[in-house]
């Protein structure tokens, strides 16, 4: 994932101490009698990333006034679930790089990545039980299952040039946004929020997660040339149909449409230069940016329903910064 472009003070500063507590829980719970488990887990968890899902859970707890230690345990749970999906994702996608570093499967091999992903999922479920809250178990178990469905949906959509915006959004709402939504909802449940407040938290998480993924797909076309070539090359080779490609096919002429369709259906990465030129010339990136902006605005509206305090203002700032996120 690309780093969030931040201006002014980072909204994450307010939970810096909380995040240190979460990192301690993560370190403790990665301990295993099997050395390779800890080795692979630490490798991917220390590889960077914004830890956005734990951040979301902690900010929601802060906005709603929950100060119990269980927030650290559950923030670690959502990070473990996310990390397990990354380990499995990189194997499925046959990826060699993530955030500029060699992927775990490239370093340790596919079998270790799949099995340690399984360990992280099952460790997350052990830790969930620790919360002694059936509602939290239900939300996180459902989210984990929906993420798996989203992964399978994405697999079924490989090389499918007929995928439309609704189909694309259905995949990312399941695959990416669902864990954002669950993280925010768990913060509300911990705080004992009423149904209306919990729904606002969940909507914020879903909208933020959707905006985050759409912008990620846009940034594949606007970043550093080497990174752009790598990300786009991987997506094209796998036949991934993202919103910029969908918008370009809608807006392009017949020959432009045909070229993108061929690239998606055949996975021919030699066409990458022409695909980028068509996406650029049709204004497809503006269409995708507007879709992301619309989701970010939805997140802001949801956060505005929460109590007005420093943590809520940070949630609003986090969504607003997604609108500015260009690198």
C-alpha cells in the first residue's frame, strides 16, 4: 500500500502512545514455540504500512470515551487478520514486492507464507475470545469470512473485462473495506455505543476503506515510474480490472476499449504503455478520483455524527487527507 500523504500535523499523533501499546501486544502474541512462525510474522509486520485498521479502532474508542486495555488486544487482532490476508494475497498474486520490499513468499517461500498466514488467523481468533464478548466475536468472524469471499470474487473476476463499477465496488467493499468497517464497529461496541452511533462508526469505516482502495488504484497510474510499472504490470498480468480501467473503457472509443479489453483478457504486459496513455487521455483517473472523494465525504458525514472531541476531529482529518492523497 502507498503511504498516506499527510499535511499539517498527523491525525495519528494523538494515538501514538496507544499504538506503542498495540505493538507490544503484537510482539508478545507473535511468540511461538516454532521459530519460523515468529520469523515470517515479524518480517511482514515490521515491513511498514500505516496500521490503519488498528488506528481506526483506537480512534473510535477515543471518540466514544472507551479507555479499557481490551482496545489494545483487539487492535492487534485486526492487524493480525489484515497481515494474514497479505501473506495469502502475495502467494495468490505471485507477488515479489510489497511496499518496495521482498514479499514474505519471495523470502521464505509460498508454503511458509500460507501456513504462517493460517497461524495469524488462528492466533487472532484466540485473542478475540479474550474479549469475552460474543458481539465482537460475531463482527470479526463475519468480517474475516466476507474478506475471504471478496478474495474468491476477485479471483473469479480475473481477466474479466466486462466487470463494471458495481462489481468492482462489491469486491473492494468485501476485500478491503470490510475490515476497516469491522475495526470501527468494534471500537463502538467496546464503548457500549447505541445502535445509531455504532452504525455511524461502521459507515465511516466502510467509506474510508473504499476511498482508500480506489485511491490506491489511482496512484498506480500517477506514482514513480518504476513503482507504477511494477504495480500496473502485476495487475495487468493477473487481469485485475480496476476502476481507472473500467472508466477508460466507458469513455474511450472502440479501438481504445478493445485494446484495454485485450490487455485484461490476455494479461499482456507489453500493452502497458498504451493502456496508461488511454487511461490518461480519457480522463478515467478523474472519474476514479471523484468516486474516492465521494466515499471520503461519506466518511466525514458519518464522523460528524459522533461526539465532538479531539479523536473525532482526527477521524475527520484522516478522511479529508484521503482527498489530498496524491503520492
